[in-house]
C-alpha cells in the first residue's frame, strides 16, 4: 500500500469526474453509503450526499470505473475531512500501486490545461 503525505495538499490537480462510489464508514454502526463523485485528485475525492458525517471518520472508498469491457474497482482507505450541504470530502490515506496508477491516469486525461 502506498501511504500519502498530508503535506502535499494542493500539489495535486483536482478534476471533475463523476462515477459510482461506495463508502464503508469505519464506525461501530458500519454505515455503507452509495453515491456519485463530483471530482477527485490523487489525494482525495468529493462525494455528493445530503447525509451528515463526523469529520475524522475513517472509511474505505470503492471507486467503480465503467466504460471498458469489464468494471474496474479501485479500493482506497481514507478519512472524511470536509462536510458541505452537497457532500463530503475524503482524504486518501493509502491505496495499492495499481489503484494509484489508475487514479494518476484519470487525473492526467481529465485535466484541463489552464496555461492558455
């Protein structure tokens, strides 16, 4: 598992990316949330939801990539770090190398170059 350093907050590009998400909260109630993402980066993801959660809650995030021959499932460990009226921000804590590679490609190919 690759462990990400929290000192890199805005070194990562955030891109709009809507896809199916499943979140398992690491709480005594073992809450499971299904929804859609709004955007993501190599450090985290914003998930659309009206539900309220406690900041600092640990979770497992499954990101489903569709559109290919088979559905790809990325599994990432994270922490809820932000709550708004429209959703939650999750900071990625760790992921395997294949997941990191997929995320890197998603960000690269969906990035809008603002240098024009």
